[in-house]
């Protein structure tokens, strides 16, 4: 069944890309607006931190020949792999990833407009290799900048009160949006647990090396300065360690991670019905995350509630 699904996926992708190159030949006129040639099919995996976006993107890539384009504004930089939760190489199962740890953190913050052009080049390359581009990551400002037909850096698409209800914002690609959601309380508990595990498992040593490399030049890595973990641990490393300071830093990371997750869910809402009107397909990973918290087998719930509906959504997207 897995092989049949894989082949089915491959055929679907090729059909989509073939019809798109026919579209190129028929409709692309040199000098015309880019939107006439930017009709690649793109799968977008969205969700708050800790919901399993990276895992889902790999699960999809093992069924449909795909490459992943990272859309987390902190994970684009080299370094702090544990602190920023980059998917480890071993878990990528050989799936090529773009814009993941590629940029120099000393080069400054990546503007959304620049991300739009870098990620668009990655998508074009993936489509040219006749694979499915899967955009995965939690920065909804980057997702909007990449996918909206028009991007104006002066406009904040998430501004409160800017409701465009009833008016669907045009997309630059043909998109299948998958939103991995987890009940707020369950996610908060899981995120707390994850921070504790990270703190016990390499994050603090990684941050120590980061601050040591900064040396006498604080702010030398502007790309990573805002990564959750860096501001919270700065005092601990710069003004003298101690159990109290350590506990305060871990508590601040927990609170800021929870806040980030809430803000991400609000922004996803704005990309969906209450704003841009993009058709987000929500998959519910609550049972899988709860099972992880309880220490019970969670893979069956993940496959049933997340992978199954996502694969079905991508299959029907590629057939349509
Ligand atoms: P904003 O405009 O608030 O930056 P955004 O949608 O552009 O929002 P988010 O991905 O929500 O970007 O990131 C907001 C902040 O959350 C980042 O500036 C950073 O402090 C933190 N953050 C996001 N992703 C990570 C990560 N992978 N690791 C550590 N911190 C992160």
C-alpha cells in the first residue's frame, strides 16, 4: 500500500508539474507579471511550535517525492540547533531541506521580502526537479510574505482590526494548507516538558558556547539574538551563574515559548477565515501529543489523526 501511495504521489506531482510547464508554454510572455508563471503546486505545513510540523513534512515526503522549504525565521540561521529546535539530520530521512541553517547569523536579520525571494527560488528549483515543495515552519509573517500574490513590507497582515472577512487574498502559488493544531492546555504542558528536556539535554551547553563566541561583542549574531533562550540566558552567562538564575531563565523560556505558541495560533487564524481567507485544513494532533505526555504509544494517534487526513488532503489537492 505504501508503494502504491508513493507511486500515486509521484504520478500526481508529475501531472501537476507537466500541466504547469504546458501553462508556461501557453501563457508565459516575457516581460509580463511574474504571477503568470508562478503557478507551482505547494504544500504548506503550518502550526504552533511543538505541534509536529517538521515530523509531518517528513511523513509527507516519504509518500510524495518532496523537498522541504523551512519557514521558521530563526531556524534559517546556522547555529543553536537544539535551542531553536531544528529537525536533526537523522530525522530528515534524506529529504532535502532548504533555508534550514543556511544563513550566517552575523549577516543580520532576514527581511520578509528577502525570504520571499529566497524561498521562491527554492520552490522553483524543487518544481523543476519535478518534486513537490513542502513549506514548513512557524513564522507566519514569512509564510504570508512568501505566498501572497503581492507583498508590501509596509503592511502588517496580522494587525488587529484589519479584518478582510469575505475577501480572499490572492495567492502566488496553488497551495494546500495543512494546519497542525493541538488543544491549548495540552500544548502548553507539552511545551513546558520540552523546555525541561532541552535544558537537561544540551541547550545550556549550546548557549554557553554561543555566548563565549560572542565574546566582548554582544549582539554579534543579530539573526539569533531573538531566539528564545538567548535573551533569557544572557544574564546567567554574563553576570554570574547560579541555581536561582538558571531556574529563572528556564521559567522565562517556558513562558515565552507558550506566548509564542499562542501568538502563532492567532496569526494562523488571520491567514485563514478571519483575515486572508486562505483555506486551511486543520488536523488535530492533540491525542498524539497527550499520549506523548502520558508516556504511552503515540504513533498510532499521530498516523490516524494527522498523517492520514494530511495525505488524503494532499492526494486530492494533486488530483484537482
Ligand atoms: P514577529 O513579527 O513577532 O517576529 P513572526 O510571525 O514574524 O512574528 P515568529 O516565528 O512568530 O515570527 O517568531 C517570533 C519570535 O519568536 C522570534 O523573533 C523569536 O523570538 C521566537 N522564535 C520563533 N521561532 C523560534 C525558534 N525556532 N527558536 C527560538 N525562538 C523562536
